[in-house]
């Protein structure tokens, strides 16, 4: 069959082809005529749409003439340049046919390759995306694109070879199922990420890429920074970061920073940090690492009713959660940890999250027990008692609620909490969401296994004893004269105080840490500040860096596993 021969009868598609143009007066006519010529050989139900994105040259004038001469050509015009993403969104929203293909207006793609994509748009396939088999761009641009594609594959687990290839075929109905926000060059990434999360089927096909012979690229260095900004916003939106919570947490952090900083002698503060014993700080970091090993053992115990996991798998999952807590507001890391672990190990995310909630419950009850033993022997200012009472109220209320919830489900008891949850789920949630609720309750069943709960409680004591060892090492490193119970007291006040929402515990950690120190002895505020800052940074930086490494590796492993599993069916995407 010749390249431009018509397809067999009965297979003629309903097709829109559009391309955005910004100052492409040298290319727009050639591109339009070539698209029209190729589509005439494929179907009689087609349209060619030129999206003029506020061109300041003769692009709009030429496009209008082409539309007057050919009724199958339409022009969508922006009054001024709105950016590549907005141009594509205008094309998608303005398409009238069942299938929509977009390409660029610079004539760098061979429109005849639409014949490669159409046969792949079989039943059950939502989009066919091209990848440039032999990219004809400058080496620097190819290198930047390769790095960008790698980052997106790792961060979002997206299995697509050439994310920003401007030759993609969609069912028009796709854009009824996904919402696109990007206004510039991130739009290709956002479409594919949202399609993947919506469960849409993506197929890939190699397409030719041609060198640009006319006109010049309008991509500028500023677009790199704009894309990075949009990428960060997309990541926050994908992980459901609520902007109101983000702003509120930022304000809380700022308030605590101001409270902490307003009375600090900065000369004494920096002198205290320089004088600290580095060997003891490293020893403290080792004790902190041991606490993560105990956390991994505890999580393994809580997951035993469902599955047995290796300690290394659990360790990396916990570190990812701590990393996300350090960079996201209001303990969003717990959700990120459940999502990441469940996706990597193909385990219920809701059930995973339930075991994390049980972990936090055990943490809170252990800290309350530690503080209760100290408060029975020593008197402190009223603010300490208020923190202690708040901790009792929160964690014992949580324990009662979770216990009666799981008892109503597993033991068949007619508890009011379970009955209320069941009623709300049936009334307001879809079947998939109700399944997630059932899975969450199933993850709480460990609360009814006495031996496992006792083992997890004992490991909680080891977790916090190891972390208290870190606090003790820093006390010695800063040569503070404090009572023997001081590490546990500071530990309890700080971690109960971290219930207050903030960004990465910035502000809250050092404020509560300094507060606890000043309750114990007449410590120089500058020395207390140095202790608190050094302790927070030692907990924050290594875990955050390691968590990012684990998170990227998890995404790489998922992508590689999918690649291996689908090797027999090349082209199948996310």
C-alpha cells in the first residue's frame, strides 16, 4: 500500500488535527496544506484547526486566508500570547471530531505518521502517543529533554518514552475525564500523569522527527523555570495538598519562628553550635538511625495479619514518610507513605494507612506514659501540664474511636461509631470508596490481636528510647547540666508539641525544644537555641535526603517492573 493510499472501507475515522502557532508565518501554510492533503487520503470526516496563539507576524493573516479557501480549515485565535499549554487546551476544547491529534506548527513532524497511530486506537485504548525515533534537535536540547523525561518517570512513575513529543492522538472523550491546569510546556506531562491516575490506557508508537528548516524556536530559558514551577504545583496537586492547609501551616511555622527568634543572642547561639562536640553529634545520629530500625520492626508486627514484609522494605517506606512530613504540611507524609508503599508492593493503600495510624497511636500513648512517669516525680510550670493533658485527650480519644470502629466491624458489635461510619459510607460514597473504608478497617484489626499489640507497644518503647539516646548525646555534646530524665522529658514535650500543624516542623520543633530545656534548668537561651537548631537539622536533613533517594528509587523500580512485565507487548504505556 502506498503511503497516501486510503484505508480500507469501513475504517474511516472522524478526526480533528490541530496545531498551535506562534509567529510561524514561514511554516503555517506549508503545514496546513500538508495536513489537509494527508487527511483527504484517510477520511472524508476531518477538520484542520490552526490555533494562533497571539502571533505578532503574518501567521494570523495567512491562517485566515487558508480558512477562507478551504471550509475544512478553522482558526482559533488568542488575542495575545497565552502560552503553549493554553494553546493546546483551546485546540482540545475546540475539536469537533471523535478523535483528536495535535502536533506542532513548525513542520518538524511528518503528518503521514498519523497512519501509524490510527490502527493502534483500537477498542479500550484512550490515547496513542508518539516518541521521536531519531530526534532532530540540538544536543543540549536533547540532553535537557532526556533529563526531564527521567525525572518525570521517577517522580510520577510514568512509563512513557518521550513525554513531550508533540504528536499524540486522543479520543475526544478523554478531556471529559481529566482536567488540565497547565498553561505552558508542562501540559504534556500533566495530560499523561492525570491519564495514568484516571486509569486510561496509553499506547506508544515511534514517529519521524524532522529538522526545523524555517522559522525559529520560541522556547526561552525563562520557560525552564516556569516549567519547574508548574511541575512543583502539579506534584502538590497530585498528592492532594490543600492550599488552605499549606498557607495555615506556613503561618504557624512563621509565628513560632518569630517567638523563638525574638530574644536570641545570635553571637552566643553561633558560638554554642561551634563549640559542640561533633563526635557526640554523630553518635546521636546513629541512635536516631537505630530508632528507624525499631520502627521497621514495629511496622512489620502491625502488618503481620496481612503479609510478611522484609525489614529493608519497611525501613525505606518509613523514611519516605518522614521525608514527606518534612516537606509537606500537616503530616501529609503519612498519606504519601501509604500511597508509595502500597503502589510499590501492590498492597492496599487504605490498609497500609490504617497500620500507620496505629503506629501514631502507639507513639502518642508511649510518650504520654513517659511524661506521666516524670510528672509524678517532678513539678513543672502549667504549660507542661497543658501539653500533657492535650496529649491524653487526643490519643486516648483516638484509641477509643479506632477500637470501637474495628470492634463493630470484626466482632459484629453494634457500636455507634461503626454504625455511623457504615451509614455515611453507604449514603455518600461510591463502591470504590466504600471498599477503601472496609480495607482501612481491616488494617485496624491488629488492635484486636493482643500479642501483636503488646509486641508493638514494647517496640514503641525501644523506638523512643533510641531517639532519647540521640537527645542525650546532644545534651552531652553541648555540655548541658541536666537531670537524667531530661532526654525523655524533652523528647515527650517536643513530639507532643509537633501535633501543631507546620511545614516540616520548622519553628514548632525548636520552640517546644527550647521550652522543654528552659523548664529543666537555668540554661542560657542562646545555648538552648543552639541545641534545638542542631538537633532539628540533624533529624531533618539526613532523613529528607535519604527519603528522596528512596522515593525516586521506588518509582524507578515500579517503572522497570512494568517495562519488564510488558516487554512482550511493546508500546503499551501507563
